[in-house]
């Protein structure tokens, strides 16, 4: 019951005129950056972090979160109308969304996607509202070894989900940690990794890295591949929207299944993408007519959308209770939190309840307003992508440069941004995942101090990470996750060997 | 692609070795007044990165021996548009040091739109004047974030 009371206070915070204005502005900007190539959610949030220094923390986090939700809506528009998944978890939405749009049912596809998005987010927020205080209470028992263990679990989950090459995921993560370490030693205050250069003393800002890696890297990739946009034009008819909405409750099974998959997967870092694919796969398996999937069936739009957005919202749970971001965008928001002087983690609930509940309240409000807003403005947002690329592209570079400079008012950061742009492009092409690097850059200091404090506690014995009950279990899981790719490889080899004699 | 992969791994290996040298300078093993020696943490990172890049190099070598077919790193003809974006952008940053970001960005927008986009002069003028102007009001005036103005500092901040 306490949660309901707190939620009401949170809603009150989120609905105050100023915060509501901030929220709508954030949603609008978010959808805008979500639609533009090269400016995803992570980037939009990173560029606007300097702006948030002028706002009270609660409004600031509402702005950033609203940009994130808006960017998710924007990603839906590009994947359905242009077959361009703005974020990896929109890929599955393209499977049926784009064919539907091509068949002239763009309005239906978009309405379905937005409503599914809304439903997924609502279920996840419901769970978040009631689970977050419990988890926070539990994590209050955590000391440095446990904090470190949770971080290890985060990164090993990223490695096992990472993609093509687990080694490259590890390397990318460690490079992030190294960049975070550049500058001043947090314990002894000695300079390290600066090699006598004053420019390096300030270290690398994660904001600049995000803008370069995601923003410029994406721009470079797009021009290199030669962008061809073949968008489907859309007309949103009020009647079609309502007719589509009336149809949706028939698919309640897909909805509930997707939302649960999303909530479950979303708690783990990097969970939204596998959640969307899993939900799509299940929907296809359980469907009466699976052969229709991929040709533009409405269920194929519902399933990945519900799951991806339930996952996107439930990623907030580990962020506000543990200080562990589930996605690059969340990592940037978390970095912002630290810059406003808030310590993410369980103490947030105790020390800044109006902040946490304001954020949770704003998720409810943002998703409700967001659906109506995007439904009304879809043609406008779609027209942005029809603007000539040679106008969009330099404008994006300009906005990125503003964001990079404004973090610390340093010229060198704009140069770093361009450098990170090339790194981002090379890494994408060579299958080095970028997300773990950004997460490591944000969490670097926290992970390092947790590790060193633990070692001080144990007088140098690394056993402390394993002989405390919670830390031991979490670290054990981390080790298991970490070696999971190896286990699967070995298992396949053994199976092949077992099968080989039969073949011969 | 394979060559790029190898070069990238070599660069990462170099970074790893650099970090290891720094760790050695700060002291890796042993115990100081504030806990483990300051080099211990970065030693672990440097070690991980070096080993990881060596594994990647090994994988590339194995693939090369097996002659696994790969895509080229840069699509044929793909380098030119990237440079068209990157070189003017670098010029813009360079100019920013002297004439400020707003004017440099205006020039950059104009140059790119006119020579690469081949837009009409009227469009070029409109975008390259309006966009920096709007950003000036949003960032400098509303949110009080001073962006670099170079020599035009005195003219624009009044």
C-alpha cells in the first residue's frame, strides 16, 4: 500500500505544470532524435545532459527519461515506414511492420505498434512500482564486494548476449574501463595513464564517447553504405485508428506473453533485443497461422513491440535500485544522475524519494501522453526523414559538436568526438560491441572503488568476492555467464564428436 | 576486412602494453597505506586487453589460413563519402578555435549543402543561417551554456 501512496506522490510530481511541460518537450525531442539517422536515444540524452544542469534533478531526470521513451516511439516510426530499425530491438518489428505498411496498412501497423508499446510499458511500470522498493530494501544490505559482484554479473551478461565474438566483447568492455581510469587515481590521487599530458588529466567523458561512437559513427556508416530511403507514406485516419484499437484485445495472449518475457529479460542488461526476438518467436509458434508471419500480420507487430518496451521500462529497475544501467541510454541517464550529485543505488529511495517516485510517476504519464502525441504527429515525424540527407547530415554533426563541447566546455572534446566517430565505425564493422564499452566507461569509477574497497576489507584476499553469501552467488553466476559462450562451443563440439562415428 | 581486423587488434594490443607499462610505474603488487598498490587495477585491465587482442589476432590468423571469405572493410567507393563528411567536419572544428562554433558550423553547413547536396542557394542560405542562430538562442540565451565563439566573443556576448 505504501507503494500506491508513493506512486500517487510521484504522479503528483510528474503532473506539476513545469514537469509536464518538460515531459512533453522531452517526448517531442526524443521522437525527433529517434527518427533521425545517427541520433538515437543514447545520443539525444547525451547531448541534452548539459542543459539539465539548469533544472532541478527531478525535472532533469524526467526530461532525459522522456527523451528515451520518445526515442523508442521514434524508432517504431522508422522501422515500420522506412524499414530502418532505429535500435536493435526494433529489428523484429520490421519483419511484419514494414510489409504491413507496404500493403497500405501503415496506419494499422503504427496504431498497433504504439498501443503494444503502451501496453508493454504499462505492465512493466506496474511491476516496477511494486518491485522496486522491495529490491531496494534488499540491496541496502550490499557492501562493496556485493556491488562489485553485481557489476561483474552485468558485464558477463553483456558478454554472453554480446553477439558474434565474446573475446571482442571482453576487449571492448575493458577498453571502456581503461578509458574511465584515465586521469586521477580515485584512491591515492596520483595521476595515471596521462603520460604527462594535461589534456588527458581530465579523462574521457562518457558523453563525448556516446556522441562520437553512436552519433558520428552512425553517420559515417550511413554515408559509407549510401543511404537510400524508401519510405511508405502514411495517412492517419481517426476511424482506422479506432477500428484497429478495437481489434487488439483479441490478441490478449500475445500481449501478456510478450509483456512477461519483456519484464523478465529487461531486468538483465542488454535484454530488450533478445526479448523482442523471443516474443516474436513464441508468437509465431503459438499462432494458428504461423505462415503469415513475415508477410505483414498484426500479431508479428504486437509481439516484439510489447516485449521490447516492457524490457525497456523494466531496465529502470536495476538502474534505480542497484545503479546498474540495462542499456546504453540508461547508462547515459545514470551518468547524468551522478553529475547532478545523486548517488544511484538503494540509498536513492531513502534519501531522494521524490526523485525516484517522480521518475516512476513520469513513466506512467509519459507513455500515456506519448501514444496520443505520436498518433497525432506521425506524418510530421515521417516527413523529417524525407528531408534531403545532405541537409540532415551536417546538421546532425553540428548538434553533436554542441553536445560534446557543452559537457566540459573543452575544445578537445570535439576532437575526441570525431576520433570516437571513427572508432565507432571501425568497431561496428569489426563486430566489437559498443554498448559494453559505454557501460564500462560510465561504471568504471564505481566498479573500481567497489573492488579496491573490498580488497581493503579483506586485506588483499580476492576470496572476499566469493565467501560472502550474496557476493558469492552473484559472482558465481557472473563466472557462469562469462564462460557460457565457451560452454556452448564445447557442447557443440562434444555433440559433433558423439555424432561423428554414426556418420562414418 | 581481415587486414583491418588485424590492424585494429594490434592497436588495441599497443594500448594494452601502454597500460601495462603505466601499471608497472605505479606499482602492481604489494600493499600500500591505502590498500592495494595503485597500479594493480589498471594492471588487470591492461592484461585483459592485451590477452584479448592476442586472441583476436590468433582468430584472424586461423581464418586467414583457412581462407574464410570475408567482406571488404570499406565498400568499394564508400570511403569517399565518409571523407566528404569527416574532412569538412574536422575543418569546422579547426575553424571553431578561431571564429567560434556558430559561424564555423554555418560555413560547414553551407559548404556541404552546396557542393555535396547541390541545393539551391536560397535553401543553403536559409539553413546555414537559421540553424546556428536558433541554436545560439536555445543554448546561449535560454540555457546559458556558452559555446565557443573564438574572436567573436565580444560581439556576441552582450
